[in-house]
C-alpha cells in the first residue's frame, strides 16, 4: 500500500471527531508509506497530517484533520434568544437554525480551504448516531465550497492497526437516518428545555429565597426531558423511604448442631405481623419439638459469567466495584479508547459477532503477570475452560461490546482509575469467554409440629470464570448430612422479633438501571443527565454513592406531581426515545416525530402554566417567600396579549406588577418599556382566545376583565370582555374614571385596612398631594395655579365653595351634592380641571373649560391614569405612571414593563419627568 509523493494521486480529505483520533489514524495509515508530515490549520488545536497511501489500489494524497465534537449548534433565531423576548410557549414553534459558533469558525475555514481542492471526503467520526450527525455537519461545510466532492464514511471501533486499515479499504455511505434522529432529539430537547426552563426560572427564582452556594439571582432552574425523569427516580425512592412506617414482625428460628457442623433452618412462612398468632404457633412447636426431615434435594448449580460489556454495564460495575461516578468512568474510558487500549466505549451491544476473532484478543493478554496464566489456560484445548460468550440480546449495529484492543501491563501516565478500568475491561472479557462456575447445592426441609423450615448449603466444585473475575464471589457453606425421614431435636428454637426496613436510597448503579429499563437517555448520555442533577442542585450524592433529592429538586417534582401531570415520570421521554430510534431505523420521519412530540409537550406546558399555583405551593413548603420584585406568579409568567407595536420584536403579556396592579408589558424590557396600565378597580383579568378584529398589529387577544363593583360606576358591568389595543371605549372610560393604582393594598405590603377606608382616603386626598407642575416643573403648587401661566378667566369659572372643605365646587345636576374641582393626570388631559359627583348613584361629570356647555355626563370618580398604550415608534415609549395618587414628582418614578420602578429619570431637553427626551415636544425647537 504505497503511493506517490506529496501532491501525487487523488486528494482525499479525512476528518476525525477529535485531534487525538486524527493523529492516531494518520500515524497508523502513514506507517511505512512515505512518511508523515504535519502542518498547522486555521485552528492551532486541529492540525493537518499529510502522507501518501493507496485506497483499493488507487494512489492517494491523504490529508487528515479533525473537528472537536459538534461543529454546529442549534439555536433559536435572535429575537427569541433573550429570556424576556417572547412567551416561553412560543419556543415550541419559534424558528431555529444550525450555525457554526464563533469558537469553531477557524475549524470551518480549515475544512473549506482543504475541501476545495480534494476529490474525496472521508469521515472518521465516532460510529454512533451523534458521530453521524457531526459527519453531516462536516458534509454541509465541505459541499458548500465543493459540491462535487465524493463523500465516504469509515466504520471502526478501535484505534488499532487492523481496524483502521480495514476501515479505509471498505468505506461506506454515511447514514442520514442516524443524523436525522439526532437532529430530532436536539430540536425536541432545545424547545422543551428552553420553554420549561424559562417558565420555571422566571416564575420561581425571584419569588423564593433559594439559598445555594451560587448567587440565587443567577440560579437557573433548568428542565430537561431526560433530566427531570432522572430526578423523578431519585425523588420517588426518597418518598418511598419517607412514607415507610416500621412494622414489627415475628419469626421462628431453628438451628441444629451435630458432629458435622451447624445447620440454620429458616421458617418457610417468613414472618408474621400478628404477635398472638406467632406465639400460638411457636408454643405448638415447643410442645412437639421433634423435627422430621421431609425432603433432601441435591443438585448441580451453575453461576454464569456476565454478558459482554456495554456502556451501561461498564458504568454500573465501575460504580459498584470502584465507587467511580458514571461521568468519571466515561472520561477514563474515553482516554483508554483514544490511546488504543480498549474499543469504543459508547455501545449498546452486548454480544459479539461471529467475525470477531476472540482468540486473538485473549492471546494478547497472555503476557500479563497477573491474569496472563489464566489467558493461557483459556487457549489450551484440553483445559475445557473456553466457552463462546453469551448473547445479551442488544446490538446497536454500530460497535461491538467493549473489549481490550491492546495489551498493557500499566502505562506510566495512567492514574489508579485508568489501571482499574482497563483491568475491569480485560477481566470482564476473559470471564465472558469462560465456563460458568459449578457448585453442588443441598436443600433440606424439616417439619416441626406441622410448620416447615428449610436450610441450604453449597460446595463449589469448579470456580472457572470466578478465578479471573475477582469482582464477584459465590460463597460456599456446608451443612450436615441429612436423609429423608430422619428425626432430631433442634439445638435451639426461638421466637424472634424484627422490624421492617425501607428500601435504600438509589445508588448510581441503581439509577442507571432505572434509566436503562425505562429508556431515559442513551448509553452515551445517561451519565450527563446524572451529573446535571448534581450541578443544578436538584440532588446530592453521599459518601456511599447514594442519591437524595435537595429541597429544590423535591419541590419541583412535588409541584408537577400535584398538578396531576407526570412530567417527572419516564413515560413521555421513553416514547420520544422510541420514536427517535424509529427515525434512525428509517421507519419514521424526523418531521413526523417532531410534530407529535412537540404537540404533546406543548399541551403539557400550557396545562402546567395554568396550574402554576401548584409549583408555588410546593416551593412554599421548603423555601421562604422573597420580597424581591418579580416574585409574583402573574408577573413572572404572563400570558401573551399581542405583539409589541413599539419594538416590533417581543410580545406584550398580561401580568401583575409588584403592587398587585394589572398591566400589559413588553417582554423586551428593559430595551423596550412599552406598557399598558389597566384600571385599578380590576380584581381579575384573564387572556382569552378571542382575537380583536380591529386592532393592529395583531393578533390582539381580548381579555376577560372582572371589576370590583363598588369601585366602578353603577352603569358599568363588572364583567367585561375587552381589548387593550385602543378600540375599547368602555375600557378607556374606566381607566379615566378609576385610574391605574390599586385601591386595596398589595398582599404582604402595609396594613390590611378595609377597602371602604382606602377608597374614602383616595377620593378625598388623592388629588390633594402636590405633584410637579407641568408648566414650570416645580412642586408646591398645581398646574392650574402656576404663576408662570396667565390665569385669564379662571376666577370667572368658579361656581362656589364647598362649605365643608372650602374647595371650589359646582352642584351635581342630579342630586345637588357639591362637586369639588379636580385636576386630571392622564396622558391626554394632564392638568385639565374637571368636576364630578362622588355619589355612587350619579353620572355627573364636566370639564371646567366646558362648564358652560354641560348637558350631563358620566360621573367620574377617583383618579385618572397615565397609560402607555400601543403606539407607533414615534409615540410614548411605555414609560407609564401609576395614576394620580402616584403622579410624577421632581424625583420621578417611571414604571418598566415588568412593574419595576426606574427612579430619577427625566427628559434632559426640558426637564419634564413625564417623558423621555426622544419624544420631547420641545426637542429641536
């Protein structure tokens, strides 16, 4: 297999998954074939190796380089990437795209430069679904600059000479179905994870004091469709333990000592929970203590060796034997694989194919000082020790079981865990090609007063595979010889009590078994899901390698469980995993699986959000409520009302601010401050599925309002289906009448004075508070009394004095009650004077400057509002106020879209705190 020098023959670009694999492949193929030359690529970590070679007799100039795992990432388009840019429910259908991130652009440039001049592209990615997906990422980059390049795939399972040379001579086509299955998983996980993570985090993080080592302001309460069922296993076992109530039981124990030893007989009833019943039976035995042997059974027992090693068994056994975490096990296994000592460590296969040369693998281990003699014995035909390995029934069609690929008695750079894991792989392989252990087992049954007891003993006749597989044992115990019909008096016969015990916490091996049984994750990802539980503070692992949920993990599972939706159970994810496997096998399309899975999970998401109070209740069991803003559930997880017409990028959502007042604010805050404040007399507001036919940009969803009857005029309905888009005249009037501030103190803030007192206080003193004059921006007087303005005919408009308060007033045209002069503070009528009747029964209202033309009108009581409605970009930017009782002062308080105050802001052109400079009417004048 030799070719020409540099530049000779067909140019072939080879791409491996990691730099170390590229170097190994190049080193093996270039050996005795014209030498190996190395040059730098665009990325300093991903070098290019050049040499000459022949593929199926055709001279080639080989260029070998690499990527570093996935070349591309899947992400939402920019407008959806910020957490407050949209309703989390939109993430189930928001546009996504694959792109090469900034830190991998140099790798992309290397591939483009080299592929442009090559005739063939050979892909040496790991031979599993994930590797196939990366292969198609490389294909996309290379074919963009060279659409005529021929694409081939190399299949290999170990970085050893035989495997690599065979792989390059029998190249195949890449498997698009495998890649599609990963694309489907990536998109499903991205959409579900992002939507639920944003929902949970925005809903709960600021609402509770979640005290962990990290700053809880930066805490992310992540949700993953595999991560949460994994947490569910931990919590469910913990709940089993917590729910366990110890119960006392009684059992009868019998022993018999003879010249040959002692036999311990176990009561075949096991145990009884009824003490009286146990005592009666025990007394019967004591009164007739003669034991009669009723059955003696001797048989040969076999203890079979394990099946060939796959990833899950490797992780479980490393945890059980060496107390290594699954994550660390996979890291060590990857090191051994890349160094060529073991086969590919991510495999579901637990049976060897017929073409695997098992004897050659054993032969390599004969030189080892510890297990070498056993390997030699295995290969001796007369020993009878060899046995073809069992078939575990799993085959991923990609890789063989994990087995040793190169002999080592221990490398100088290996850690203790590298030694342990290599030893486990070798001993496991030698065990699975060995005969089972053989034992002679004796079972004896006796009868005492009608009660049956049994004892057993075992003698090991041949250890076989147990001689090499030191991690397992098969204890032997001898009992005296008995014959059927033999009678004897027991040496001891006692009635003993015990207490039932709960099951233990899940070990890592137990957790892996649960995940494997229920189809949660893949062999390559299970250890990642377990690690995330620890990283996210959802679970802890004790010194015995057993898992307990943290308060946070338990609260989240409890909340979802109380909703009645089993989002923490494995069923939903198991169905998805089966669907993705069907995509990899070509029996289902990627689009079909995406549609089905996302529709199902979006329905769960919508239901979960409707029942979010359950999450609050569960969290409140474990954590104290926070007094930080943003903690309110309505505020944290608003419902979409319409697209924002101001920034035209985010959605506007219905929520409560921190004082409990309803508002519709842009999720793009603080970049966009568009907000619509709703009447302060609202008790409830719910977004409906009805769409306004008038307002644009749409859709504008209508809101079902419920007002407090005593706080609105009697001619208005307490229930109103309205629109915030500007077309709803009734809503506009109620904002003018009621203002936008709550008449009832927010929960947990201040005293709980009766609503009637609050209302009376607001109506009498709300407008008496001095606000900044809109003309000179000074406090101490109202705009109507500003000395800088010409008073004109103001005195002519006075109609009289209220005899009780001394304030200006006019008589109500309906009831005759004096109506005092007030000042409006709404966006459209700020500073304008009006009279209105305070009586619940009257509708009298008149502007002071229209007093001579008055013919009646609505009796507008209470404060007026400042509303940043849905205007164009040239309009109000959503600064908002909080009504007459919170009018802007010299230290103005602006209100953001999330209800947070932004203090100390004013127009730098004219100094007016009621607007920003970009919409100042005096700008440019």
